[in-house]
C-alpha cells in the first residue's frame, strides 16, 4: 500500500515539476522581452546585500518572479528525485530521468547566475534557454511515463493512432533509386528535370 501511495505522490510531483518548469520558462521569456534582465543586477540576491526579498517595483517584479519560480522548480525536482529513489527503484527509467532533471536544474540555476553576472551575454542566454527547453522536455516525458497507468485507455489509443497516421508509409524495397523525399537520389533539389 505504501508503494502505491508513493507512486501516486511521485506522479503528482512529476506533473507539478513539468508545470513549474513551463511557468519558469514563460517568466524568463517575460524578463527578456520586457528588457528587465538586469533589474536585479546581482545573483543570487537581487542587489548583493543578502536581502532575498527586494522591493517589488518596476522590472524587479518580473526578474524576481522568474527567480522565485526557478527556486520552487529546483525544490520540486529535488523532491521528485528523492521520491524516485524511495518509490520508483524498479522503474529505472523514471529514476534516471528524475536524476538527469536534477542535474539540469542545478546547471540552470548556476547558468542563470552567470547570465546576470555576464551582463546578459547572448551566448549564456541562449545556452540557458536551450537547457531549459531540454529540462522541460525531460520533465514532460517523465510526467507522461509516470502517469501512463492512470491515463484513460481512449487517450492512449488516440496517441497510438495519431503516431501511426503521422508516420510515413513504408517504402517498397523494389525502389532503391529513391531517397527519403520521394525524389531520385541524383536530384537533391526540386523534381527530376528541374534546374
């Protein structure tokens, strides 16, 4: 009974982590789009004075909201990994994805500090966003895998049908002169006869 309850907690926390990651990405995008990336010019506190509760005015609201969301995401992913160690040892893939997510969320936090300390250097911003996207993808897969047993069968059937409809039909073995785009291999651009 404890294992079942532990799995239920794990799957709820997995969904929460996915939602928090999405929220954090949206808030980070808002920070960049509004030009408030340096509204808090220091990291991890806002103004380098050790105060983790800055005055909420102007761009500080956007920047600090992103940081608070990232903090809660980090705590949730840590909890997810601990729950995985406690209740999902027999489902190794869930444990591996949770551990990889924890590594990425720590990397993201440190990279977020580097983005601020570098004065918003574009390379760091892009790497920060890229890793956040990978983290979201991992958490999404983790949430789906953890909740697969609880999904209604009609949802699973729909996903299978959608995947089969999206897959290209198999190519006949008797047509070796065709590539994956239905164009002859010697005509990489356009159709045969086009220049």
